[in-house]
C-alpha cells in the first residue's frame, strides 16, 4: 500500500488515518473508563490526520491562533494551551468555547468575560523520564504552586474545570507514566481541585523501533469518584501513522564514509538532526536507470543519509548498514507522522516542499 502511494513525485509524506483512529482507540481501551482524550494538534495538523483524530478523540488540543481556527472547523471540542497567549487569542478562545489552560496570573487577569479554564500548574512531582520536561523544574510553563491560591481567587467568575499538569514529552516508561497519572489525580484530590485533572500527553514512541510504550501498564490507574482524567496525546497517536520517502540522488564515498544523498532532508524532517539520532529506513529498489554510465552504489557497508541542503547537519541517518543501495532507489522512513514536517525549517534555501498523500488516495 505504501509503495502505491509513492507513485507520484518525491519527496513525499504518506499518512494513514486508520492508524490515527486505531492508536486513539487503543489508548482509550487502556485508560480508565471515562477518560477524555484530546489530540495534540501540534504533532501533526494535516487535514486528513486532523479529521481522523477529531472523529476518534473527544477534543483537539491547540496552541496557536492558526491551530484554533483550523481545529474549530472540525466541530470537535477545543483545549487551548501555550505560555504566551495574546489578548486576541484569548478573546477568540472564549468565543469558540475552548477550555483555556491558564499559564500565569497575568494571563488569567487578561481573559475576558466568563471562560472555561483549567489552571496549569508547574508543581513539584517525581521525575518522569522523557525527551523534554515541562514541569518539576524551572520552565516557562504554568503557575507556580505558591500562586495556586491566588489563581483560584482570581478565577471565581470563570468556569474553573480543574487543573492541567502536563509534565513531559515522549516518555517511553509506561509504568512510570501510570504512576504519574496516579500522582496527578491524588494531588488534585488532596487539594479539592477538580473535577478535571488534565495530565497532558507524553506517551512516548521510540522511532527507532527498539522500545515500545506498554499500554498494559495504564490499566491499573483508577480515577477517584467525582473526577475526570484528561490526556492530550500527540506523538503516540501520529508518529506511526506517517512515512517520509526520498529518492537517492547520489551515492559516494568521502574520507572513508559512504554517503547516500537524497532529494529532501531536514527542511522536511528535522527530528533526527535536532534530537541527534539516526532514523532507520527501508530501501525500496528502483530498477530503472536513465543514464548511459554506471550507476553509483554502495554494497555490504554502512551509509550516512544526507539531504540536499548546503548544510553539513542536513543528515537523517548515520552509519546505517545496507546490503545494496543505488542512486535512484527510494528510502522510506517510518514513524515520521509526528513532529516531522511540523517542526522543520521549511523555507531554508527556498527548496520545494514534499508532496503529501493519504493512503487510499490516488497519486497525482
């Protein structure tokens, strides 16, 4: 199916909405009954991905004016996050009925009228493994615990739904994450703040395929009577729903290292360079060769996959083993459905964007 979707021009992203739905359903089955799931749109806002997420989830979590307007058009419930919300965005959030995750006392004072809000708190809590920590240490996110009493006083004329306690990104330790969810619920219950306890996202995906987040660890989490658990998965839902494909333009050796140079690179898929890892790939052989001279190739060796930019950091994979890789073949990178195109530096060198296609579509 993937090969058929790649019949059009490359580079290309291929997305599978069925994976989006299946991942949300699997997470819902593992979490306590009644848990509400809000898809974090920042992971991937492609229209087909968003439509699938809106149909399967209970809400969409957004973090900008552009995301708010796009998500509002789906008809899904809305949750607005972000540490620097302008006045216009706060007004629009109230108009759309979005639940606002409030990040500071100043932000709380600027929300007009009566709004549905959760108070985001950067609390002290047990360390949680992951790629980026948002709480439990100095960050720009959330209210200090010491400000919680003042925030509740200021929020009396709003519809205070509860608290938002998102702490980490891309945690692969499911047992630790289950403990974090229990800790969030206990913390809110002890303080009588609720009924909503939004624990954010952080359900991890190992894009190298070596580890997996074990959903079974979540099945023993219980929610106290009168409380509702909310989670905001993004990467967990979208990462395995995407593939990035790029054509190998050249194969060559330099100072003892073999390079496969592709049309594409970190301006489409930045994560390997920004996180400093090597992203695995599958070789899709292409037998046609349009030139009269010998075809460049590397055999029984290791290759580094570099992109088309004039930038030595434009690298997607390093020292990966190959049996045979030729100019003209296609490299397919799985698990690229989250934070791929969304966080890439699109305009560098004014290079062409990739093509986007969805499984089930007819390629152009």
